[in-house]
């Protein structure tokens, strides 16, 4: 259940014992996707969430639905003007953030999406990664595919970032070891790979700094 609330001071006979109560402003059933993210899917006074397999844009104060999109999941990316999300049948979709008008949609994965699919904007490029396997780059304005590499395993994967002209991603090997890939950002071609009991720590002076896990020696 999704709720928006407002706090109001409660009456009390003793001022020192006064408390604050919370009253719901509105509520709706939600699918539970995205609402647990650290950054709430809110922009320009609208709250975006999925309910019954439909993406909804609700007025944050009143809960009134401004627009909805059937078969839409919780937004992956929200900008001032656009919302990017993925559908159950594997489409990557871009709509107008204020009206819900479809701007473009492309088939990005086989349907249904059995594992997990995610999208992320990095340096003006839209990246789609699929835990079932593969990563692709799209132009965020047109939706045109720039490249795709189906051979990069992205199970429990992350996009690390673009460093010194190399696009770095990571994924798990066996739920213990982590593998890092360096990709050509123009073509998606694999440049290098390293695996171990590592976590990404930092980037400095054209070098990636990886932190080895404390128990790595015992696991080799």
C-alpha cells in the first residue's frame, strides 16, 4: 500500500507532552517495485509508481492520477522532461514526464523478462543491462541502438562508469567472486576482464582501485 502523509500537531493537556500525528493525504495499491529505492521516483510534483502492472503519475499532494501507461514498470530514469521505463515484455520506453505521451519504444530484451533488466544514463548515453545476459547502449533522444554486446554477463551486475575512455561494468561470477569488464564505449567491444574477490573502490590517475575482500585469502 502506497501512502502520502502530512504531519499535524495533536492536542494535549500538557504542552511538553504534545506529539505529532500523521494523517494520510491519499493512498493507492502499489506493486512494490521502486518505492523502496533510496531515491524516490518524484519529479516536478509528480510521484511515479506501478500499480497492477500500470505505470502511474500521481500528483504528490492529492494523489490524483495525471496519466498512466499500461504494462509499465516503475521508472528506471526520470529527468525534467522524460521518464524511461521497461515493460514486462522487454520494451525500453520513453514518455513525456508531464503527459505520459509515448516518445519512443524499442525491443530491448526477450519477453518475458525472466530475471532483471535495468536502464541507466551515463554521460548522455542510455545503457540497458539485462541480468539474463548482455548490455546495450541507446541514444536517449531517438531511442536508436548504438551497440549491443550479448556476451557480457550482467547477472547481479552494475555499471561502474566511464573512465579514461573505457566503459567499466561488473557482475558476479559465482555469487562470491566479482568480474570487471572494460568495454569500448563506441562499440561495446570487450577490451579487458579481471575477476577476484574485489569491490570497486575508486578511480584515480587512469587507474581503477579495487578493494580485495578481507576473507579473500581463505577463499582462494
